[in-house]
């Protein structure tokens, strides 16, 4: 299956959406420990593509 190459997800409750996306798409989503409120998304088992949302 093809994996997304770019996406942006906006939500009033990012933590709730991250949980939903992890369950629905089997993505690994973790909060980024950086200067802005972002989340890191791994959309597959390998490191071929990772995203920051």
C-alpha cells in the first residue's frame, strides 16, 4: 500500500486525534519535545517516511 508523503492535520484536541489515528491507521505518533507543539508520525514499520504534524 502506498504511504502518504505529506499531510497536515489540524484539530482542537491533538492528543485525542493522535490516539484515533494510531488506532485507525496503525501509525506510531509521539509528541515532539521541541519548541512548538508538534507531533511526530511514523506511517510504517521502517524509517522510509516519517512526518511531523
